[in-house]
C-alpha cells in the first residue's frame, strides 16, 4: 500500500467572477457578470469546506449554504506515494457536482482530499452541464444552454494506471473555451478520458 506524505498539497482552483471578490480571477463574459445579483458584487465570499477529509479514493463534497451561489472551488490533498517517496497519485476530479446542487466535488485516485466551495451571497445556484467524455486524449467540451452563461467549470477523469497502481496520466487542460462565441468549459487528458463540467447562470 503506498504511503501518504505528511505534507499537504494545496491546489485551489478558482473559476469565479471578479465582481464577487477583488481576489477572484475574471473568467466570465460581461453578460454573466451582469446576471449575478447586485448585492453579490459587494458581499464577501463565503468559503465552505467539506465536513471531513474523504476516505482513500472517495469523494469530498463542499456545499454552499442557502442564500448563496457556488462560483468556484478547489481542494487540499494527501497524495499517495511509493516506497521512494515518488507521487503515484492524481486528482481524478475537481468540479461542480452534477447530482448535488451548489456543491464542489473533489476526488483523488488513491489518496484523500478536502473540498472547498466558494459561495457568493445573493448569487444564483448554477446549473451544471456535463460534456461528453473526451476519449483517448481527445477534448471534452461542456456548453451552457441558450439563455445561460458560463461562470466557470472543472473536470472528472479516468486516468491510465499501471499494474502496480501508479497513475501515469495527467489532466492537460481544464479551462474556459476561448472562441468568441463560446460559452463553456473544456478538458483534455494526456492519454485517457476526461469529462468537462461547466456552471451556468441566467
């Protein structure tokens, strides 16, 4: 069984609207910015953590409270390592949850994780759209439906794993689609399958 390091890897991905916090990075169109409730622009973001660290290879969920809307998220992780301290793990998923509204979900392939949700008071609860899996290193795209705009996204993945259990794959892309008329999120794995998730609001 691979050992877990004492140190904690921190990787807080924040696909959020800048108007919601001076520290957030703008990843949305002006239309998306305008769609958020006016009070959300000045109210402080609430950071919610999962109730506990996940079990090994299991999901950690952080859910925004009533009266707030999910605008981004991230994670802390305890990655699994082999006998010579080399990492053999990966973050399989860091994304808005499709089955659980207003929730950021995280999963490691072997190790444990703590999920973080960024919650904006007065902001709408986003609709989560899931793209078709990008098979064998091809791109997956999740697009918001007509009348809605993207405010961020994330990914789920099915990486290549060796017979000894080491993850030898990588999420190469998890980003907004750049095209002028685009309204979604894209994901691409190095070798195997990745799936894009996008948060959409009116």
